[in-house]
C-alpha cells in the first residue's frame, strides 16, 4: 500500500506478544525472559572480543538497558523487536538484560 498505519507498533502485536512487561523484571533476576519492546537507542561498540551492541529498550511500563552480541531484528517506527535475554540486577537495584538475542516471532 505504500504507507504504515499510525500508532504504537507494540499495539499491533496483541495476541502474539508475550505477557511479560519491563516493570515485572525485578522479580525475575537470574532468569531468561522473552519480551516485545521498542528500541529507544542502539550503539555498536568494537571490543577485544568483537562487536558488542548496547541497547535501551522500553515498553508501556518502563525502560531497561540491554547488551548483546548481535544487531537487533526490528520492525516499525519506532523499531519494535522480540527478544530473549537474561535478567540481571546490578548494584542492588539497576536492571540490565544480558546476552540479548532477537527472535523473528514467538
């Protein structure tokens, strides 16, 4: 059609979206989780081990940082992605998603 519908891309995932939200992650430290989130920021950094990607994700409940070895598979504007990652609680209260991998579908 040549155009995108207006609205939050996360709204179009209803029915296919995992029920977990960012605000619930504090209770899941140390576990692997699957989320659908918007990508707010993404940076590629070259390290001694190769490329590492640093992300800032959001959903309607909050923000969380993520780190992973691969570039995000995202769609829409703002970009939305499905991801699997390990939840870590750093410094007692700072959440971070580690080893982010991006899924095509759930």
